[in-house]
């Protein structure tokens, strides 16, 4: 930590800062220049609020030097994390893994028709909502357990892993027998009680970035899960909220190379939620792979015009196949392959 | 709902839209001008996704006419909601109610010393965290049940209502005997499972706006609680995330008159979290009252330099007293009083 | 400047950073802790790009310590700047100065009717657009020179200073004989050529914050004017762009106490542009004074329903009078007066 | 335009709205449903302020139906605009055109060394600043006319078009003999006087999106140029300002497919300014081409460590060559080629 003192700071004020830092367990180094004094604090502590120094008299600015997360940081595993599954699939390796399926599981017919098509086109995992977070209490809220059973059955039938969203602690035990990856949605990225419980689970977690979450906050949320012992976390960009309202969100493609630099965790991109409009999904999916994404989440529905949720952002199966063909052209440009 | 067709839309495309709307249960009116056709759909349904129309061919734009919330909207109770408590205190009435206290309950000594001071200065309710949502898993997480007991005891001693934050469904039953108002934090504004459970509780809920939540989303979250039968919801502005990073958040004072127009629910302002810096709290508290806030939440600590959390934004008791004096000058300008 | 090295940085990399800093003219202090090395650079230079250090190998983060502006910073004039006018009016002193008038000058009748009403209610300066920046090329663009003459005449008649917006260098000479304060609009806050020319003028400049400008950028733009010798700069908050689209902009009331801390320049607030909706102007004007604003800009039109621009955000003269009465109640709470 | 009346609106209020619309020249259609009345106004006028209707009593919301721009809209030229140059180069055609070069022209040696390398690697145009917009008045401001001469000479030598930024009206005439494309920077996107003058010029204009500009505002600014008769406008995404500060800006890749849908104008992407960090430029350049960009702007410097401006975001010539090779793999996925 660096504390820059005001030009007018007195010796007494500087001493007060130095003592405060020493009390917090830091080693302190002091630099005095023509205009101002700077106090550098070096130490191992990550848990402190820099504002407690900022309010001391004579202090101009305080800068945190080291990241407040440890397990999620790149230096914890410089070579990068590869999440492996029982069927041999690896996330974070050479292959870009595509997870596809409907927004919500609506019926056996819908799920199986969609699963068959996406598996054939090259998807390796099936997504589908069983419990749905909806902004309005009057919207369809998901089929629950019935949906989980269908997902497992369809996954097994077509050789796909199963990914579904967990919204609440009590759902973890219900979902555990059916899913391969727990998804945490953007609205729950800072539901710390939920994250802590997922840290005790033995299955990977796909953690979506909140719509107004900084990279540091995303990595701190991953840290909550990892601190419990579950190191198989996959991060996911799904769009941030900006001043522009033409699209639901602005998919921040730069999150992909940035997270790859800051963290060892695999990075996914969700262009379906990130744009909310069908004809923007393919361009942004291509952009994600070109930028280095490890995983893509794509909403596909066998009949999107009749979807109970998010039909407007779901691809038709033929569009998904065409997209997969384009991605197979792009992946080699970044040294990757696609199934 | 209004569907504006493209200038080049064919008669067939227009018919498809009309049929789609009728199927959804709307009455349809069609207007054809020199340049384009507009289809107006009027009806009582609030639960639909306008994007399902936007993706139909020939459609240029779709505009939602009516708000997607009902119970939280101003027209549900044009005269405004007043939340009444057993001790006679009213929130939403002529008196501006000030809720004050420490960020976290840390000890009996801290809580009682602070409570005594804020009560004397004119606060009518005591706030204090028992369960703390912290961005980092390594930060202080709150004293839990012990804190709740202390809050109740201090509240009773000094004639203050008790407000504390609930983060998780299982905490509702634990908190119920001790608090007068359940606070839902910004990070949980869209924790829909939690909101739904709070709809079944017989105590008021203070619902904070998420840092990236629109007014519509805030009111939809209130709707989740109200749809369960609990109409005693108090909304709270506590700062939104903008491009400016000088302060933790940007306290959106305009939320106060806007929510007062859109909704009948009382509106609170939290300048402590909204700025994150002690010397900005008083100016923003004054601004909130001048803009018409019904409630203020102010963090006060009897010894902020030693606070375990958010000390940097907590007022000293003397600063709080001085602020209350300033607010007493301002309140009459908006036809209000302060205790 | 502080350069925090990566934990894995080599001695050679650290030396490279040190040499780079010395070459740039800084005094260098080095602190080595258990985990990492920190290099502090102290010196008088303000003109450098910290990213040139960030890209050196082994560097983790670079933090700027001192503000990149000098003349605009609080330490340049700790007591604060008071801008004085020939008629004795002072901006930045005890009195809160209210500038009022129509968005655009449309006719003699409109301007004089409005000026008379605002003068009577307590305004001390008259605002009115002669040259208008309009997002659409098809909108009303202002009356130009004719408007300037009317402004001067009305100002003199009713004892009001004259404020009008300059959009382009060639307009400075045209406006100089007619205005008392040059206003620079939000869209031109970083029109550096224009700012530089205004630095050579002997009349005060009211500089509006851009809708996406940080406080640092606003102060750097003031620095452009001041570097030319014109120290009479008044800053103005007029709303920033956020994710919320209910209002045109989000008026950032916290800018008032923040700028007062960072700079010695007087601070204005423009709730008319900051909200864009008539019934939000009064609450935000009251909030601005309660937060410590030195100046208010309020759009008033004698007949807003017929205004050629921004009628929807203009107050009726009676509303303005009522607002002034409210402000007279509030001002004493912050030790101020209003005419 | 659609005017949705409040549920409680009276017949008189509805009539007032209808009359107001007719007075404005619209054809009016009225739809009355169980809950509310909706008034649709259809007409050719684009120049009006919808807020003038919003403030009428009884009005709930007003929605603009048609875009406020005409010449820049897709329907004006459904097949898309191709900008052609004397040397046969086409922008907006099958070939993705790469514009490369240093941020600022610093010296003959620097410019020629860089130009030779980028031409060899496949760039078709040379960029370089002669007049520089700098946030700080103390930063390097460009070589001016000398830089323009060098750019022209280097362009001719290596077969590259010349692109440079114009900041001010008086620079247009100076630049005209030397440049092939006038660039308008993000800070000047709403410098309407400058745009209007560029509408009279016979050379193409590359117009950058402001850091807080909506797509509609960008297209309205293009409209200013086109309304003057200059239809050769190229739009450019260069990063928007969001809450995330890890990168200078957030490059909004989705702007590419969105602008392609809304407008017929070619769309460029500038990943150098859009990220501000060298190692993020290549991923975002690849993403831009994968998303369908017509043009790329890339900062390249023969010796970035010594650059006078933006060295930290400039590629080394070898990095640029490697990037071009990657882009040649990606372009066919979107049916494009690269030189």
C-alpha cells in the first residue's frame, strides 16, 4: 500500500500514518521529495479498507498495491487451470467448449429436440434453466426438479454435460445428482452465502460476472468459492450495463484477455445474454473466440418463436450449426480447436 | 404495447404481428401513415417479453406502454403509503425519519455508546449489521445472533426502532424476534427467492436499490415482496455505479423525486454508502432532505477510527448532531419536520 | 509516482524501471518487502503517461500520486477563488448566485418578459442561448448576433449580468462586447483549441462538466483556460450519463462537495439540463444549495409551452419564484444567503 | 410518435394531446382500451422534442417511433455505402482495410520506418497525428503542418492513403492538400460547427464515436456531415466509458453489427484507443474482424518505448505483422479478405 501525503502535511501527520501502518502489520518505507512525502507499506495482509487511511489528516491518496484476492490470481497457478470431467472433456485446454441449449427447460419434446441438434453441431454441454431468476414476479419461474431430470436424461442420451443455474442454497442438494456444472447467475455474483456453500461442493461452478461488477469483484467472488476448497471455477462474461440501451447489455469482449491476464481460471462468454438479440449472437460469439474465450454459452431453441423465456435471443438450430462452422475457421487463428 | 413497423414492411408481415398480439390477449388498433404502419396493443397483461415481437420480420421497434409493475405503482395508492409502527412512528408522513448507527455491531460498548448519542440527537431508529455482506471472504462477517440481541436491547433502552440487514432466507426466522425493519442490501435487490419469502413476513422491508438497477427494476423487486402480501416496503437510494471512481458510488439524489412520482412507497436515502467518504455524508444528507426524502440512513460510530468496517464513512457523534441541526433548518423548505 | 513491481520481478527489471524514472527527472526511492518491491518516484513533473511504465516488464501497477493539474488545484489558492464583477456581484462568496433565463433567445418579447420576472424573483444574472449546440442538424440553431444584442439590453435594463454559450473560436470576438460570462457547454469541455483561446480573454468562463468527464478531466480543462492567464473560471455540474434513462442525465450532486475539496474554483449546478424534466428541477435545485453550490443555473421561460428548445425543462416564472423562496429557507443551513 | 395516456387521463387531456400533435403536422390515430388510451402520431417530421408532449397533463409516456436521422439510416441506401478512392481502394467492400501508423508524427525517421513496416505487412492506409487533442495543456501537442507534409510523402512512397485528425475548423484548409481521409476524434463528435464544415469538403470523413455517445447520437453527427453533401462518412467505434477502469475504455464490439443494421455507412474499429494497453490490441482487433468490421485502425510505432504519446498502446512492427496473419485466417469466416 502507498500513502501519498499532502504537500502541506506536517511531520506529526506523517508519523501518525506510519504508526497506523505498523499497527496493521506492514513494513513501512518513507520517501521524502521536494514536494511531498510518500509512505510505502509492504506486507502480506489483504484484508483492510484503504479508506481508513484516506481519512487520516494530511493524507492525499492511498493506493492499494497488491490485489485483494489470492487463490483466484494468475500467480497462484501461472500455467492456468484446466477443469476436467469424467467423460474426458477439458475446459481451459486447447479445445474451445461450446455449451448450448434453451434458456428454460419447457418440456421433454423441446429439450430433446434441441439437445439432439446442438450435440450434432458440435456442442459438448447442454444448458437449460430449471429455476429461473425473473425480474417480474409474474413471469414463468421454471419447472424445477422435473427440468433437472430431463436435463440429465437428455445429457446422457446425447453425450452432453449438464449445466444449470442455482439460485438459492436449498437448491444445491436438489441439483447435485443431476448437473455437472453449477451456474451462478449475474444477479447472484455477490450472494456470498450461496458462494460459500458452493465452495463445499465437489462439482465445478460457472460464475457469471454481475452487470456492474468490476474484474476485481468478480475475482473476489471466485475467491469465496475457492476459499472453501472448490478450485474448479469457470468465469463468464455475459454483458455489463452501460449508458447504451440499444442492446440489453454491452458484452465486454475485452474481459476475456483481461481475465486471462489477471487469473488462471478458464473464461467463458455468453453472447446470448450479452446482447439479448438473436442477430447479434453470432457476431459476438465469433468475436469471443477470436479474443481467446475458453467456453461459449449459446442459447438455442428448436422453435424459438414459442419459447417461454428469452426466445428473442435464442438461435434456430440451423443458425447454430452455421455459427459452429464459422467458429471452426476462426479458432486456429488463436491456436485453438472446436469439436 | 406499440409495434412500429418498418417502412418496407409488407401487408403479410403486418398481419403476422396483429395475429401474434391477438393470440397474446391484446386488443389491437392499427394506424397507417404515409411512411409507416403502427400497431397499438391495449390490454391488461403485464407479463410478456417485448423482444418476442421485435424479432418478427418487418418490425422496427416495440415500445412497452404500461409499467410492468402494479402494486408498487403510484396509481395503486395515489395518496402514498405511510408505514406505521407500534410505537406510533410513521414513515412516509410529515416527519423525516432518521435511522442511524454503526455499520456493524461490534460490541455492547460500541453499540450502546453510539445508540445513546444518536437517540439524543434525534434519530428514531437504530441500524447495525449482524450479518455482513463483504466483497472479500477474508473480511469481518458480523456477530450474527449476538448482534441481534444487542440491537434489540439498545433499541428498547433508547426508544429506537431496530433495522438490520437480512442476506439469506434462513436468517429471516432468526431475525424476526429482534428487528422492526428487515433491510435488503443492494447486492440482494434481485435475490428473488429472498424477496418472495419477505413477502410472507409481517414486518416492513427496507429495500435498497442495486448499484446498477433501473427504477423499473427496483419497483419490480418491491413488487415481488408486495405480491406476497407485505405492502410495507420502503425503498432506498444508496448510490449507483458510474464511470466516476472518486467516490465509491454516485448517490443519485434525483431518485427521490422520481420514485415519488412513479410509486406510492416511502423513499429513503443512504448518503453513507452512497458516497463512502465521511466528509461527503453531511452535504448529501442535506441534499436528500432538500429533495424530499422520507427517511435518512446515516452511519455513526462512537469511535470510527477503530471501526471494524466502513469506519471511513461513519460520522463522529458530534458531526451527526451538527447535521441534525442543519436538517432541522432545511426540512421546513419542503413542508417537513424532523424530530 | 509509485511503481509496484510483480512478485516475480527480477533485479534487472527493477533497475530498468529505476533508470527510466531517473531519466524522466524523478527522485527515486526503493522499498523492498517480503513479497514485492515498490519504487516511489518523487518530482515536480506533471506531464507524463504512466502507461509508459506499465508496459515495462516486471511492472504490476503504476499509481500517479500527484494531480496532473496545478493552477486548478485547491492548494494553488487554499482560501478559494471569488470572481468579482464590475457591478459588485461576487461568485464564490457568501451569497449563492442564481443565473436564470430561457434556453434560447427567441424574441425580444420572450426575453424581456422572462428577464423581468427572474430579476424580480432574485436572479442576479440572465442566461440565454444565441448559438445553440443541437444534436440534430434539423433543429433550431439560435438567433446569433441578434440574440446577443437583446441579452445585453435586457441585462442592462433589469440589472442582470449576461451569460451565453460560446461554441466556436470565431464566436469569441462576436460575443465579447455583449456577455459578462462565457459559458462552455458540456460537449465542448474537451474542445482544447476553444479553451486555449478563452484563456486569453479577460472575462470569466463558466465551464460545464462533460456528460462522461471525470473530475480530473474537468479540472484539466479548467487548467487549459487558466494556463493562458484567465483565472476566473467557474465550474458547473450539469448531469452525467449513466445506465438510467428515466432522466436525460443524472445530476451528480456529490460533484459539489468533491470539487470544493479538489479545487479553489466556484462550483455551479444546472438542474435544468441535469434532469431535463420540469418537475425535477426544483428538488434538484434545492439539493444543490443544500450541498453547497455557489451558483445555480435555472431555465425559466415566460411561456414554456411555446419554447423553441427545452421547453419541457423550463420553469414557469411562478415556479421559479416559489423555488427562490424555498432556497432562502435552505441557504442558512450552509451559512449562505440568497438575494 | 406514440403518446400513452395515464389510466386516469380525462377526455379533455386526451383532446389536448391530439390537438397538439395535429398542430405539429402529424396524422393522429387514437386507440382506447380497457385501461388506457394510446394516441399514435404518424408523419414525416423528425425535428421535435418529445418532452414537450411528456409534460402535458395526463400523459404517461411518449415514444419516438422513427429514427431522428434520415441520410445516415440504413433505409437511405439499403445496399450499403462503399467509399472509393483514386487508387482503387474501397472501404465497405469485400476487403477489410487496415489503417496503421503512429499516434503522433514525431520525425521523418519515425514515420518512414513505421510506414514501411506497416505497408509491407498489409496496411492500406497510414495514420498519424499532426494536431493532437491532449487532456493536459502540458502534453505534446503535435508537429502541425510539418507532420502533414511528412505523412503525404510517406503515404506516396509506400502506396498508403493518409488519415489524420482535424480538431478545428481552421485546420481543414491546411490539411486538405495532404490527407485522403479527415478523422474526427471522439471528443469532437458533437462539435457541430466542425461537422458542418466537413460536410462541404470533398474528402471522406472518419467519424469516431464519443466515449459516452449513443448510436443515435453517432448517426445524428454523421447526419450533420451528410446534410452538407458529403456522403462519404466512415463511422468508428473506439471504446466507451463504463464503470470498469482496468482499461482506458471498453471497446464495444457489438457496435459493429448494430451500426451495420441501423446504417449503410462503413464501420471501423480502433482497438488501440479502445483498450489503451498493447497486449489487449491484438485480441480486440481479431474480435472486430470476426464481428464484421470494415476497417481497423491500429497504432504501430517502430520504437514504442520512445513514443511521445500513446507508446503504451502501440504495437511493435513484428506484433503488427503477426496480427495481420491472424486476421487473414479469420476474415474468410465472415466472407471477407485482407490485403
